[in-house]
C-alpha cells in the first residue's frame, strides 16, 4: 500500500518473509487425521508462540518514540471512558454488584496479562458494552430465583467460559475466523454502535428520572456539546488546516481536551454546579464495591446452579470468540503496515485465563474492544499526508490537488499497552478515584454518542446506502459499486440490517444472552447462503476479507476457501482498494470497524 | 455565467440591453452644474421609475410558478422568525413599548409598500437586529431624563429620519453606493452575524434568569438542536444525495420543518412541557401593546426634545443608507441572472415614507434585511446542478466528476413579496397570534445562531482566514489568493476585523447609536487608505465590487472610478470568479452577504 520505507528501525529481529510466515502453520499439504484441525491439539498455540517469541525484545526496544506516549494517553481515555460508562449502567442493573473498582481491576488485569504475555499486544482488552449487557441479563434471570447467588453464579459462568476458551484454543478453532468477512463484521460494528448510542440515551434518561429535569437537560446539553467538540477536533485533524503536527495533536488528544473541558465546565459555580448532576460513584480504593472479599466463594453454590451456569459459559465463549478475534483482526488490518506476526490461538487461551480469574474475583470479564482496538494501532501508526497532483485539462488551472494519506510504519510494541495498564492501576488509588468522582455521567453519554457514531457513520453499510441514494450522474465512473445493480446492493445491506435489527431487538429482552449465537450465525450465512443470491463478481465488490493481512493469516492456517470460489479470494475488496487508491487509508479516530 | 437559456418566459417586456440600461441615467458626458449629482434634484428617482415602470405588468404575470410559492413560505419564516426574535429582545429593553403587534404591523406595512410600489421588489424589508439595538439604546438614553417621552421622541426620530431619507433620495446620493466593495460589506455581514449570535446567547441567558435553570437548559438544548437541524437539512440540499427535487424541498423548507418540529417538541407532555419555558408574549390583536392609540401624540413634545431627535434621525438615515442599499445590492448581485433594472433612489425615497409612518404610529422602523434579502432572490432562482467531467490521467479511472451549480433564471416578480405581506397581516389576527404564542423563545435563539452563522461561516473574511491557515501544498495552484502574500492577506482581514470589533464594542455601550458612522466610514477608508497599503494587483484579488450587476449600476449612474485606478474596475473579484468557475454559484440558504 505504501511504497515508503518504514522510518522505525526494525532492529535485528528475524526478517519475516511471506514464505516463512505462511509456511510455519498450515494444513495445505497434509492428509489423513493430520489435516483435521481439531485433532491437532495445541498446534496453533505452539506455532503462535514460536512465531512471535523472537520479536519480544524488539517489542520493548522499538517503543521509545513519541507515538508511544500519544498512544498511551489516547488509549487510556478511549479505553477507560466507555468502560466506566458501561459500569455506571451495569452498576444500576446488577444490584450494585459491579462497581468502578471492579471495572478498574478488570481493565488493569487485562492490560497486564495481554501487554506482557499476548502474541498480539496491539489488541486492547477491556470492558465492552456487550459484557455489560450479558451481565445484567443474567442478573435479570437470576433474581427470578434467588438474587443472593448472583456472585457465585457469575463465577461459575466464568469458570465454564474459561474451559470452553481453552478447548477452542487447543483445538485450533480460531482458524475459522479467517472466514469472517466484512459482511458480518460491518453488521457487528453497526450493532455495537447502535447499542452505544442507545446506552447514551439511557444514561441521559436516567439523569431525568433520578436527578430531575434540571440535571437532565444540563446533561443532555453537555453530552451534545461533548460530541460536537470531539467531532470538530477530529474533523480538523483530517483537514488540511494548520501544520500536520498541530492538527495531529488536536486529533490525538481530542478526548483528553474534550473531557477535561466539559468536566471542568460542569463544575463552574452557579447554575451549572447547582444542577447537581450524577457523578461517577466511587467506593473505598482497592476494595470490592460490595462488602465482600475479592475471592467469590464459588464453592458455596449447589450443583444444580453450577451446571445451570454451563450454557452461559458457552455463550460467553461464543461472544468472545467473535468479539475478541474481530478486535484482533481489525487491530491488525491490512491498511496498517505491520511486520510482526499474529497469534490468535495463544491469545484466546490467555483470554480464557483472564475470564477464569475475573470469575473467581467477581469482576466483569474483559475482552478485545470493538470498536476501540484499531484505534490503538492507529495511534501507533506513522501517517504521512502527501499531496497528489492530478493533471487536468479543464479551466481550473493545470491541475487538481488532493491530500492522500499514507501509513508508512507502525510502532509495534507492547510498552504502550503496559503503561496504559499501569495508569489504570494508578486510577484505582484513592486520590485518583476522587478525580474520577468529579466526572458527570453526561460526559459518558457524550462518549457513547461519539464512539457509537464512529462505528456507524463510517460503516460499510452506511457507505453502500449513501451510494444507492447518491444521484447517479455524480458518481465517479471508476467506482466499483457501479458494477453492481442498486437492487443487489440494497438486498446486501438488507441482509446485514436484518441481522443488526435481530440483535438489537433481542438485546432489549431477557433472551439477550442469546445474541452471540445470532452474530456467529452471520458467518455460515455468508459462507453458504450469500453465494446463492449474489454472483462472484458482485461479492468481490460488496464484500472483503476481514482477515486480510498476511501476518494475520499466518496464524489462521492460511487463506480461506469459500465454496464455489477458486483460491483467488484476494479478488474481494475491490471497493476498499478503489477508495485507498483515491484517498489513501482512512484513519481510525473514534474507532470504527470499517476500514 | 450561465450559458443556458432562462426557462421563464420573458413575455413582451421591453428588452433590456446593456447600452440602454447604462445610458438612461449617467453623468458621463455632462459638464458644469449638470454633472454635479446633488444639484440634479430627483433625476435618479425619475430615471428609476421610468426604467422600472414598463416591467410592472410582467412583475405580476411572471409570478405564476412553483418557485413563487416556495419563496413565499421560505421568506415568511426567514423574515418573521428573526423579526419576532428581535422584538422579544426589544420588548424587554424598551419598557415593553415595542411588542409583537408593533413588529407585525411594521413588517406588514413594509411588505405592502415595497411589494406594490418599490422599484426593487426583491429586496425584503422588515425589522433588523440593528434597529432593535438602535431603539433600545435610545431608550437607555431617554430614561436618564424622562421615560414617558420615549414614544414621542421615537416618533420625531422617525420624522427627521424620513426628511433625511427624502433629501438623500432627491439629491441622488445613493449613487455613492457604487463605491461599496466587499471590503466593507463583508465586514458589515460579519458584524451583523456577530450581533445575531450574541443575541441568541442573550436570549438563552434571559431564560436562565427569568425562568430558572430547568427552562434555561432545556432552551439551550432546543436552540442547539434547532441549529443542527437546519444546518443538516441545508447540508443535504447542497449535497448530491437523492433527486435534485427532493433535496431542494428539504433545503427550501428547512426553517418550516425545523420550526414546526421543535415547537411541537417543546409541547410534549412530561418534563418538556413542565420546563415552562418563555413563549412569545402576545396581546390583543390589532391593538398596540401599550394602552394607547395607534397615532403617537407627537405634538405633545417640547421643542427642545424635537430638535434633540434630529441627530438621531440623521443616524437612522445613515444606518439605512448603508443597510438598506447593501440589502438591495446583495439581493441583485451578479450571480443572479437578473433582467429587470434596479432603482435605488426611488426605493430610498419609499423607505423615508415607511420611516415616517412607522414613527407616527409608534412601530419599529423597517428597512432592507441583511442577511436575508439575498435569500429571497435565491428562493426565486432556478438552479441547475450539472455534472462537470474533468478528464484526468491518473489512476482513478479516466475522469473526475464534480457537481457545478448554475443559476439559469430568476422569477423576478412582486407577488411573492406581496403575498408574504398578506400572510403577516393574517398573523396579526387573534387565532394566529395564539399560534405564535406557542413558540418557545429557545427556537428564536436557534434562529439567531443559524442566521448569524450563515453570515459568518461563508463570509469572505472567513474564507481568507482559512486560506492563510491552509497548509500550502494542498492549495490549488490556480487559486488567485496564491498571488498575494499571506502577510498582506492578514493585513487585509485585520483591517476588516478591526472595523467589526469597533462596531461590536460600541454596540455594547450607550454610544451604540453611533455605529452607523463607523460602518459608513469603512467606505472612504477603502477608497482612500487601502490603495496606499495594497497594490492594484492585490486589491483585484482581495476585493470585489458589491454593486457589480449591470442592472444595478444603471441606477447608480454607472461604474465607479477609484482613485489611482483606470476605468477597468471590472478587474476586481478574481477570487470570486475563480470559485464560480470551479463550483458554480454558491447558494444563499441561510443568508449571507458573501456571494
């Protein structure tokens, strides 16, 4: 994609060639039981470690650049703000079992484990909206029977979940992630964005009901202005105003600037201070929110309930299988010029471990963050905005000038993830908890809006819908979507939106715990049903591999083989390649699953 | 500008050729006392009527198109909403002397007189923010002495103002408007926009102080959302989404849609209704707000005060000289393919008459609306968005497609202005006054924001500032501003902004009545000082004639002659011509003095 030489020294790490990476873990030339992936226990994990370990030292040595600092600050905000926001929601809806201390503990644990041990340290792991949804739906089910067993029950969900994680990791089943295409990952991103925005609205409604109309309207005002502030700052970042360095700073620290400003604003004495909005509820530092010890007495649960937790553990695994691995895929998408290889099996095993620990100590289960994971890689990427001069014959002078963004290198390391984890541990101490307590929940509603819109506004579904709505004569003739009839494009996004609508609808009911099944079901639907409705040419324009990076496929046992298609799956993604050719790569400011 | 043939039939009106229009009123070949404009009493007015009268029948006959209907609805909202908004402010600050009934009477009077009798029926006349500022500043002065004489004093201000108007009109002094360039009219637009936005903020602050924080925050929320609604709808109107007809509808009726929606929203039972925001205060239909008869007893004022009103009357004339005539200039700017000639002297005489009547009956003096006047012409213009295909050699296919907007014709008539006036008279009746009473003042704050931003966001000062901030390599090489050093551009906009800042500063003090002097002073500043600081080449890029339409100059005695320049003042406006060549004309959605 970029022809420039990366400016970050590669040190003396082993050179990664395409041959080597695709050869080290493959089933291509195997026959008999050796070609059956699930029977080759631990083969994927072994190769993941073998492939990645030689880079460990360079993961530390390569980190000493300014981009690492910018990344730490940006990710601290982008990770913590939604995590706290979800915790506010979860806290209300799980009888105050999960509080800020639990959320911080969980985020810190995940950051420590994954920054130190993961094969993919770029994937930021933390608390997502879906785990919050999952936890309070289980609470809604449990209180029908006996609210007091909720901690132990959740603990067993974690234990079973961990076991299923380990099975999946050992049996190399992450390999099937290579069949994930933008068909399902765009739908997932759209679903997550919808949940974010509706959570933001719920947060504001809760201000009205718990604090009265003055606090409600003030919170709504702050949430809207917070959204607009970040939107404007990131807009300036992608413009051609000011020097690249300065506008980059504005965009890098958009969350920092907006959060500090609007938190301060909410404390201005007078009507603002008097509105008495909800602020982040905190409790004693390092102690659980509830009066309990950190270890949940999981042995105090009757066998009936222990086994009742088993299907829930399976659903957790199913959710994380999709959510965590898609996070890793988007954090290592092809637009980022990555040089270090991936390791899905090993990381999924680690995720089982954090799920186990989280269950035992009674904290929310962390997993890879959609849509924030690619923001981490983005924050570490060295972008260069070049000018493209297009000779033109018509009256506007002799040329047209247009900016084109190139990603020249990524500072691939694990220090930013680790230091961000340390910052979270710092936040767990008393003085910083008090700083947290100054934050109005209105700011979190604003975070929900901006992150949610980041996931929807630039989503492929949205782009295709805009293409269909566009007046025909203004569409560039070279646009690949011109090759597909509008009727077929509409059918495509209708299939995606039905999936989104089903997930959103189920999320509002007690059946919400079943949503991972729906999401996972989109993968076989894409593999088996879609080719019956769309021609190969149409699919090659409309769809793209989510796992499209050479370094990624090396961990998934090579490129996928779709039924009815030849080996040439790389023909997918015409649309994306057209856009990249025209404008360069698109940045991942607020986080978006669409690349 | 447009090569297309206008689609509106021209009927059998006398054909207007450039020769004829520039010959009918000129001082070019005259010598002796005959060449002294002020001595040729009534010459301009006579030629205005003689030139325009033959088109009167076609002004009615040409009106029967859909554009006229769209124009009536749009202008009713764009005229009335700010008028009511200013009246809310004026009402509070003039001891409730001016109320809604006075504002409606004034707007209706102006619409009737100017739609039926004006030579320039496109210029919408009504209540502006500056007259509101003027009226309450006089109130601030008068209450120092004797508040009870305010009505009579304002009446005499109107009578003296009218006399000065008639003198100016009879002595052909509107001719000097041809020296107005974008240097001063941009500064004026920026000043007006600043006043609008600060009035919007004052409106919201007044909600906090008079109704408490709940009403205050809710009003702020509605004002922001109202702004965003119109901004988005007008954005869609200028995009290439949907069919041209549909997106045109959204933009045409943006104010209607947003106003109906947000007024309705403020009435939703529950916390919204309970917030009890300020709504438009109304009184008995057709009666003055104060218990008085419509005729102000102007004979009940001591001679001392009658003569004290004289300088204020002069300042009113000075304000209207600039404000009204600039309205007419922008409503008849070159970008509109107008065919019917202008008539500045006659209209200024009429303005004297409405000022006289307004004084006697005790209503605010109406005058030409900046920035709404060009919106009227815009609403009557038939735009065609064409596609321009630019052959390009580089990889993006063989071409680049870009929309280009052409104005093909203007439905020049007086029916839209007249029917809008009838609609205002209708609003004066009891039942419709009650509808008016449902409107929260928050909506008016939103109107202030969107109209104010319309005047600032697209202002030439803003464009030049953005050009300076732009990173050099992304600026198209054909851009005329590239020929001027950034230092000189900054000096230019600094001169403009110092003028704006002086006006804004004075507006906040009791010296506010003097601001017309400052605005008028920008014209000689431009004529005498600016050429000393800027070369002829620089001026030709940075400045442009505001009176640039052939049909307009015919009423102003021909093109101006700047000191130190040849006859070739048409060399001005390189910047605007470059932009038009590239994107076509820019539309006047929310109103802006910058063309």
